[in-house]
C-alpha cells in the first residue's frame, strides 16, 4: 500500500490540469538533509507543489593513538519528497507540508585499539572483537514547516528557504557485537530508549530557485 | 506593514520551532551504555570448600579464620588463579576458594593433571589432598579438616609439651604420648620416642628447643571420622614397594596422625633411631581379604603418607594379635619416621571393573544415574534439567561402613566432575544428601554397582513444592579506573539457601541459572576472588537479577 502512495502523489502533482496560471521552477538548496534538488509547479497564486530529493554521505574514521578505540562510521542521508506550499496573505510566507520517503541511516563500527590486560590474561583486539551499530528511521515520514520564497511570479532567480520538521519516529537501533564484546549488544534497547527523543528531524534549508 | 508582518510571522514560527525542538529531553545515545565483554573463558576451574568436619561449615565463613591452600604435585605449574594469573598459594577467610588450570593444558583420562592440595589453618590438622583432574569443566572439591579443639565423632586427639632437646637436638627425656580412648570404638593410639633420639624435619633440619607432640586417631567406625581421611578419600594412589605405583581403594582399619613440632615450627619427619608406634583396630572391622570381620591372625598392611607426592607408601604387613580387654586389636611396630599412618587393605581397581556415571538426571522424586563401562577413572558428570538445589552423592561401603564420596555437588546445567571409585562386587549404599538442613533424602543399596546400566535412587520430595521460580543472575565486574567497562566473569558460584554455603556451579560469561528456587525465600549468592567473597542476597520475586561488583585493584593493574 505504502509503495503506491508516492507514485500517485507525483502523478497528481504534475498532471497538466490548468486551473490558474502555472509556472515551473527548479531549485538547488543546502539543507540539514544535505544537498537538495527539487522541481516545482505552481497552481495559482497560493499553491505550489514540489518534488525533490536530498542526498548527503559522510564517512568518518577515527580513534587510535592514545584513544581506546578505533571507529569507522557512515552517515547516509537520502530522501525523496513531495511537498505542498500554501501562501498566506498573498505574501512570500508559506506553510509547507508533505511526505518524505526517508532512506536515512547511519552505522558505526567500534574496535578496541590495542591489547588490554586483566588479571593474567592478555585480551587482544582480535579476541575482543567489535561493536557495530546501525540506526534507521521510518521509511515514510510526514513534513510540516514554513518558509519564504518559491513564489513563481516572475521569471528568473530568487531566494528560498524552509524551516520545518519531519516526524521520523523513534530511531530503530540495531546493535551487534562480535568476539568477547558480544554482550555489549544486549544494550540495544537502552540505546533505542536514549534516542527516543529524536522523533523529529529539523529541516532548515536555503537555496536559490529559478522560475521559468 | 505587510513586509513587517511576514518577517514577524517567519521569526515567530522559527522561534516556536526551535523551542519545540529544544524542549525535547535530549539524552546522549550512549547515556548509561557500557562496553561489556566476556572474560576469556577458563576451561577448567576448581572450586574448593574447606569444611570443618565437625560443624560441616566452611572454615572462617562466619569467623573469618584464615586458611591457606598451597598446591603442589606434578601439575602445579599449570595452576592459575581464576583470572589466569599463575599462582600456587591461596588464602581464604571463608573456607571457600577457587583456582583454575591454564588453558594451554587439556586434562584427559589418558593425561590427567595431578595436584596435591595442602590445606592448613590454625587449630586444625593440616590436610594433604591429592586431586586428579581428567577432563575440562567445573570441578568441585570438598576437603574435610579436623578442628583439634572441636573434634568430629570418631576422632580423638592429644597434644602435650614434651620438654626441650639438648644443644645437639637430642631428646633429653623419653617421650610417651597416648590419646584418650576414642568415644565410639574405645581405641587408643600412642607413640614412644626413646631418650637421646635426634629428630629431623623433611628437609633434614634438626628439631631444637621446646618440643610439642600430638597424636590424632581416626576411627573407621564413624562417618564424620572417615570423611577426614588424610587424602580426602579412600580412592588412593599407593607405592606398593620398589616404586610400583598403583591406583585403587583402601578398606580402612583406621588411621593415625603422629606429629612433633619444635618451637620454630619445624615438623618431625625422621628419627635417627627407632620409635615405637601403637595403633589399634576396632572390633568389627571388615577385612576384604577374608570377606569377614577381622580376627586374630589376619594380616593387615600398614601405610604411611607422603604429603608432598600424595602417595601412600607401603611400610609393612602385620599379623593381628589377640584382642585387648575391650575387644580391639592392638598393633605395635617400630619406625624411624612419622606422618599419617594407616591400617588399610588395598585393592587395585582395573578399568574393567570400574563404571562411569555418564549422566545424572534429577527428577522430582528420584535421581537417575546413567552408567557406562569406562576405560579409566570413574567419573561423575551431571546434566540435570530439573534440579532444585545442589546435592551430594555419597557411596558408602555397607560392610566396612566407610564412605566413598563424590567430593562435590551436582548441580543443574553445569557439568560436574570428580573421581569417585567404587569397587565392583561389594555391597554399597548410595546416599543423596541435600536440603536445609543438609540431610539424606534418598538411599539405595546395591550388591554390585558394576552389574547395572542405570541406577534409580528414590528421593523424598521435601525440597519441592510451593511457588518456585527459575532465575538467571547476571554478574559484571568493573575496575575503579573506568566504570564504563564491564567484564562478565567465568567463575564458580556458591549459593546459601539460608542453611549453608554450597558450591553451585560455574558461571559462564557472567550468567548462571538456578532452577526451582522458592519464591519469597532469601538466597545469597557468592563468588570468590583473591580472598574476597562477593556476596549478594535476593528475596526471590522475579526471574532475573543483575549484580555489579568492583574488581580488586590488583586485577585491574
């Protein structure tokens, strides 16, 4: 059922049904979800529809030296979205809502850096193993926000910005561990509990828009 | 004006959004999260209970009396503490301790590890306990030790000051010491050392100054007494002469510990001239050679114990003289050394006439012992699913009344091992000891254990009933330097059900399960490390408990 929602919405948005004056726009933005590309169509002076995607990927390696651990992490932010803008007071200020198809996820692998001695036993990194964490959120996440810009009144470049949140639900944490560190994975529910507050993901974006 | 409104609206919305986000109670994802790892597993652990033979309590468990255990024998270099650190000497103020074998060695029936456990505590008779380990796993050892100020039934003891030696270490007046008649059998033992005798310790040092002599007699007519047999059991290794070493079983006629110490604590071993020792055999003693009670003219071997090797050395054979007025049979002989002296008939046990208890199953009203023919030592191994509490199997010879006991408890989930030889074609009683107070809950008499494949011992259901819970305890240790790291140990664990402390199995990776604990009852659990006994009590109400404890600084270095 969920799989069918997004194509249907896209179809409705871009059906060539002239109601009011219609303009098309494209925009490039920098946002808290990465780089965003979107296409826009206005349905009169007060309504816009948008589709787009955001993408961001970062890999971090660290630790070692005097640190107890080496770590390797990946953060992948990938969303597809469809949004509706509603302009108030015939001004640039708008309220925006819509749906994000959220493929964001992060993972982190932690490995001991060097051997440790407890009693008469040397615990090598190979014996200790590693701890892996994967975090995901809900696939379909609603968005509510407000912003400035996007009004396709005149041709050319314009400024646009958005502030809002997506409701992504409680992050799903998958904790696993190998070797002697295996019991660390028992704390999966604790980590999930600690991230319970992170149900809303803040979106702030700035960019430029070109109206055709 | 309109622009102003729009800007105001924008900033108001932003402020509301920021407030909304910040008002969340944000905790770090790793808040209270620890790095938890399992301690490297130790394949063979040995849990030791050093028990007062009279009170049946571990020495010092309520008084903090110190007991020292040193480990000798051919396998001593494999001994490590429970953290894997090489160690041969242990101290405990609880009568409870544990050690392990280095993981580099795998004990097998073909290549067993042989150890001598030497236990001593002030006011107690030292014990030398030979231990043969022939498989990996958790092993339990019970060492009964005699409190000279609170003697068990069947034991009599006498200690006297026998004066000073001269400057060259010679005894200046004849030494004569005898025990009072033992209460049950009325047997006495005595020693006579002639004047002018020079006494040396095991290292050849001459004893000097003020001397104290002691004799402790152990009757073969009492359970409490025979449990204190110097090697801990009647399953023995003997030197039959000319260094021919044999394994087998003693049928005892009683035993005596003779000792003389000087003011600097040196203990007598050898004499430069003969001394006279007198022992008696109680009337009614079973002679396995004749399959009857002893009579005058029977022949009995005499053995002395080598504490450092854990071997009984054959000394001589004596012809039993006519009984004395009480009916006991006196034996007089001379020797130029003293130690534990033993009147015993020895029978070699060949692999063909030894059975292995492959498995034991605890059910509500019985214990099933599954037997199999075994080429090697007789093993007890448990794999119990419905146990209520640890229990102890005792093998008692019906004719001689002496116990052969598995020196440990059998417990659920954990494999338990110890050597327990029982001779074929000899009537025996198997007793099940359990509960609080510790008592016999089941017995069976068998004519020949080796003719069976399965033994079913009916037991009373006294320990069952009421609301019972199966619980799991998770134990983690941490170092003071970094409390964010928790270590799950592999250690033996003891349980106290309000009655007494009992070994209860090997905790693996910080987890151990207990079946059928009484709901609402108080249980205390303990683990021992480096002379610390970490205890935690729970009134049983739920099914899982977590316990964290601080590791000693020494371990965390």
